[in-house]
C-alpha cells in the first residue's frame, strides 16, 4: 500500500512538473506577443493536470472531499461557538455594569459605613459607667 501511494505521488509529481514546464513555455510565448503559439503549451498543461488528477484513485478523491467537508463543518461549529460566546458576553456586560457601582458611590458607601461605626462606638461608650474615686 505504501509503495502504491509512493507510485501515485511520483506520477502526480511528474505530471505537475510537466504542467509547470508547459505553462512556462506558454508564458514565454505570451511575453513575446505570440498569443496563438501559447495555446498549444497551455492545452498540454491542462492535459498534464488532468492526468495528475486521474492518478489519484477514486477512493482517495472521496476521502479528500470528506476531509474537506469535515473541515468545513468544524469551521461552522467554531463560528457558532464563537457567536454563542459573543452573545453570552453581550448579555453579561449589562449585568456586570449593573452590579458595579460607580467609584463615587463606593466611596460614599465607605464614608457612610465609617460614620455608622463611629456612632455605634459612641453608643457603647456612653452606655458604660466609669467609676470615679471619691475624693471627699
């Protein structure tokens, strides 16, 4: 099986190299403004590409198309997940903004808590009776 794959790959490689050479010839003709003569090498290049494609067994082509379909499906799944994450983030942002108080409000809360603590200390302190020595 490995030999068969190597043979297929060698055939494909040869055909592709041949197609590249034919295209290079066609390019030279086109650069020299010999448009009619460029069609022959281009046609040969097309034939080489077709032979390279035919060198792949049909099962290999089917596997390739299945792999492409799987990759496309994975991309779609990733896009859907990304969209879902973005929607969740958009929904969480207003909630986070509501939960967060502006810095001024937080500072005011701290000051209010401090006032209340001082008042509680005063109440505790005033409720206690301290004994004083009699000096008469």
